[in-house]
C-alpha cells in the first residue's frame, strides 16, 4: 500500500521560508518521479515542482522558479521542498505525489492513492 505523508507546513510572514517533507512508503522510491502540488482556496490544484532520477533532473513551475528548491533522499524515501522568499500568493495546501513519468506528474495525472494528505502553508503580508 502506497503512503505519502507530508509535513512542515505552517504560517510565516512574507519573505520567510519553510521546508516541506514528504515521506513515502509502499513504493520503490527511486523509480518514481515525485512532485509537489498546491491548491489555494477556490482554485484548482497546480503543479509546483518535480524531481526524478535521484535528483539529477528537477523541474519548476515559473511561479516558483528561483524561490523553491526540490530535493530527494533515496535512503530516507523522502522528498523535500525548500520554499524561500514566500509570498501571500503561495498560500495553499501543499501535496506531494508520485507519478509514472514526469509529464503525467506535471499534469497531475496521478492515481488517487499516490497522493499525500496535504499540509497547509499560510503566508501573511
């Protein structure tokens, strides 16, 4: 049974930083591209960042490029999202997901049980 558990969310002021973690179990971690997504109130879930091949390849949405960094630890089966220079527009529930390939991951085409439960990030101005 696949299980993804996010942690690290919280409330910060604009300009602050947070580091999210997603611990995976029930899957061969280094075979799956992993990604972070977010969903703000009243908006659709959007892809934020992705990583594959033990961190050799990373991908970012334009809205977070230069501010967020995705990384992974295969031994710990954990993917991280370091978020710096946070803005109020980054306020959302952040989810991690595991995909079969990068394109499917970026499109959010992920089976229901390959999503985490989410962690809230709130950025105040």
